[in-house]
C-alpha cells in the first residue's frame, strides 16, 4: 500500500479562492476586512509566520497592520495596545503572535482581545462556543484539518479518531471538532500508557505532540488516515520533520499529510477565513 498524499496547498488555494469574492463584496459595500498582528520583539520564527500572514492578507485584499512593540514592553503597555485595537472599527481581527517575552503575562494579554476579534479562536468565550458547538472563531490549525478531511471526502462520522497531544491550540480543539463530526474520540498524551496500542485502534490518527518522528509503524493501523501536525526542526537543525515517521505512514496509511506541505498551509488560510467571517459579522450586526 502507498498512502494517498493529502495536499494542504491544494486545499489552501480552494479556501482562498472562495474567500476572494467575499472580500470583494465587503470592500465594495463597506470596507475591506482588517487584521492587526501584534509582534513583540524580534523572534525570527515569529517574524517568518507574520510575514506569511501579511502576504496572505495582501493577496486577498484584506487590510493588514503590523504592530511591533519592543521586547522590553510591560504587560500594562501591551494591554493598552490591545485595548486600542479593540476600539478601532476598521480592525476585525487581532492576532497576538506568541510566544511573548517572559515579563509579559501572556494569559492576561490573550484574554484582553475582544472575543469577536479573536481570529485565533483562543479566547475562553470562543472555546466555550466550540465545546457547545455554537458558531464562533475556531482555532485555525484544527479547523484546517477538518477542511482537509472534508475536501478530500474522508468520512469522519462513526470512525475511531485518536489525537496525540492535549494542547489548547491543537489537541483539545481538534478532538472537539472531530467529536462534533460524530467520530469516537480518544485523546492521548505524554502520560498515556500503551500509547502505540491506543493509536493502532485509530481510523483517523492526529499527531500533535511536538516530538520528531515519535509515531512509528507500531502506532499505525494499516489503512488508517494519518494527520501529522508536527513542525519540528530536522536533525541537522534545518528543514522540518513531523511527529510521524514519514516512511511508515506512506507504507501503512491509506492517506497521509506530509511535513511540510500538509497541515501547515491551512493554518494561515483558516486565519484569513476567520478574519473575513469576523468582518461579515461586524458589518451585519455591528
């Protein structure tokens, strides 16, 4: 068996193509959607991510603004910046790039973003809406995974899904989204006993634990769909490797998301989708 490659770039282009007429309609009738990105200091990895987000905005016609306070900023001053953005009607989405410097209270800062402008889907009010399956911004990477499965017509309802990882950014939200699609979901983590055995039960296996090539052939049931969320530096410090042993996945899985090129491209696409949806909501409901 050779796994079908699930191409995140192909799905990303579909999503962006669907967003373009929505952006054009908003721009013609009102104003373009607006996204503000707050990048504290000069973390090289964060700068790369922000550059990608700014480029995607430019390609779609979304107004974007980058705020770059110094790495020495206090929590209070950063909260002041967030409050200013909350008050600006032309800004539909606010994204605070993490990690933040150690002296900043990250939790307070993320909580300060108005829930209707939280295009990352991290605010507790939006997480609560996810739990209750009420429309609200969803965390971008998990939402992208669901789009990937949907557009490749991979059934979820009635399937056994195993998620490795319990982070607030990926593990928990993807487990809830799969549950809402009527999968039977198991969440595994670093304290799970017999991890490989649990994973071998999966029809859909989502690896989001941040450990390079942790998922070996012992974890993969033949014919399973394997979603690799890992973005780890390669052994030589260059390139990216996933949480899954690619050779094992290609040999055993029915479908597999490669790293890079699988889940990665969908995160920014879903950020754009959340921003456009926020702009439509603000236009409709004030």
